[in-house]
């Protein structure tokens, strides 16, 4: 096979893996009420199905590069697809919520390696001047997943069963396994630097403790348990600081935070994504449980947001060049947060055109928000720190997604129980998560001048949170 053909095959393999991962993160939301009914659970108690997947990915993403160096890119990427497919099969055969959550953890193990190792394989095989174009090609798969995911999930639920939202990964994965074995260049393991298992354990403990603290129901006899978990997470995070200072090669060097925009961008990303990540979880539940939409109808209603997000990506670079990152993110964050609050006004009597308009505004602004936040956070890092900074950034993205789902679902349960009205529970929850997003605008006000726009902005270079 010629070099050009081999590179083309590699790009298609990585794009297929990215598509499989991005599809899985969106296809599940539409099917949650049906899954809950099948497993004899409550739809608003299904957050662990999402959180288990995102949290596992957050914990294991930093190890992906080390695994590729230690065992070879081709071997680890093959294992990632295989584990993801096996996890999908386990998800489809789950009979209890506990079994499904464990299967999602297995899926997350494979998913945590798909994009980072695929991107690493491209980096090592494609020349520098072609790398941006290669990433842009791969990112198309990441855009297609969220577009078709909710609708496909709704169609599977109505036409066949919810099990097929996971079984769809099997034929895609099987083709991927064959293609990796056939086309991906063989790579040998190398003398990888020692991996910081202790540092990874501290940060993983921090993320797990925070997630469980948020997940714990707000009840008097559970308040002490949630507080204890929160303190444990805080202690683990603080313990990492002196540990990283003493270690020669920590998981994440503290000097990353000496770049001001990285620190501000990381915090802003965490706060903003907590709010916006609750929306894909809450909207299908609102539409099916309160508005009476079918799974397919609710899935199709997510199309305006996904399509508007894809179209809006071309506006990012011109807007940032004209107004700068600080002004753009300040204004755009207000638009995203306001759109989330506007979802609280949707009811059975809301005209369809109004629903579509709000969804389109949210989708366009949220897409630009992700791209701008990604760029301003990472652009100031040195070449030496870029890999480590991107890995930490990916962890924060996935953690924020899990926290958003936990907080959004918890708020609906809390308000519904206190007010005796699920409809009011959804409305107040959208207001709360919208306000959380609006708070991140205050964080982005602290950005230093970063007017220069990198070439990748607007080309949708793939990242964990897109």
C-alpha cells in the first residue's frame, strides 16, 4: 500500500473511532426514559448511566499517551475499540441499572483511549503541514455524531428497542478492528517515561469524590455523607500540589498554571460546561415526560441545535479577530446562559417555531463557546507543555459533563419533591443551570489580551468536549 493510501486509511479509522465515541455520548440521552421503564427505574434517577461513562473517561484519558508509548499505538488502539465494543454488548444485555452502570464504565475505559490515541497516531504519521487538515477531517465525524445521535436513538427506541443504541457500535467497531489490523502501521513499544500513578490516583479520587458528593440526594441523613465526600475531594486536590512540587515528572506540572489564560480558561470551562452539559440530559426528559413527545420526536427536536452548531463554527474566527477573546466569550457566554434559562419557558402551549428558535440559538452559541474556550485555554502553552495541558483540559471537560448531568438531574428531583410539580422542577432547574453558565462570564472577564487567533479556530479540531 502506498504512503498516501495508508494515511487515508488511518484518517478514516480514527474518524470512525471518533464517530463511535461522539455518537455514544449523544444517542443515550433520548433513550433514558425507555431504559428506565425497561429496568424498572425512574427516568430522573438515570444520571449514573451518563456520569459513569464520562467520569471513567476523565480518569483514564491522561494514561492514554503513556499506554501508546509503552505498548505501541496500533496495539492499544485495537484494544480500545475492542473494549468499547465489549462494553457496548454488556450495556445492551444489562437487566438492572447497576449492571448498565458497570457496563458503561467498561465502555468508558475504551472510549477514553479512542480519540487521544487516534490523534496521536495521526500526529506521528502525517506531516506537519497536513496535520491541521487531517484533524479537520477527523472532526467532521465528531460533528456528525451529535447530529444523528438523538434522532437515531429515538428511532431505535420506537422501531426496535433501546438495546440497539448500544448494539449499533458492534458493526462499526468490527469494521474498525479489521481496518486497524489491516491498515494501521505496526508500531513497536518504546521506553516510555514512568507514569505518575500516585498523581493520577489523587486526581481520580478528587473527581470521584466530587461527583459522588453531587450525586448524593439532598436529604438530612445524607448531608453528612455528601459533605464528607466533598471534603475528601478537596483534600485530594490540595494534596496534589505539594506532591507535584516534589516529583520530577508529575502527571501535570504546576507551571501550567503560570500561563494566566490557561488557569482562567480551565476554571471558565469547568463552570460553563457544568451548565451547558446539563441541557442535553434534561431536554429529552422534559420533552418526553412533560411535553408528551415520543422518543423520535424529542430526538428530532435536537437537530436544530446540532445543525446550528455546525454552521456557526465558521463565524468564530472572524468574530474573535474583531472583538478579541475576552469580549467574545463575555457576550457569547451571556447568550448561552440566557438560552438555557429560556428553556424554562417551554411548555405544552409553546409554538414549535419558538422551541426551534431557542434550540438553534443555544446550539450556535454553545458550539462557538466550546471552540473559543478550547482555543484560548491552550493557545498560550509552550510546545513542551501543550500535551500535558491538553490532557488536563480534557479531564476537566469530561468532569464538567458528568457534574452537569448530576447537578441538573439532582435539581429536578429536589424541586419536584419540594413543589410537588415535575414541570416546575424542570423550569427551576433550567434557570439554575443557566445561571451557573452565566457565572462563567465573570471568570472570562479575567482573560488577558489574546487577540491573535490560531489557525485551528473555526476548523473544529477535535477535543473531548468539542
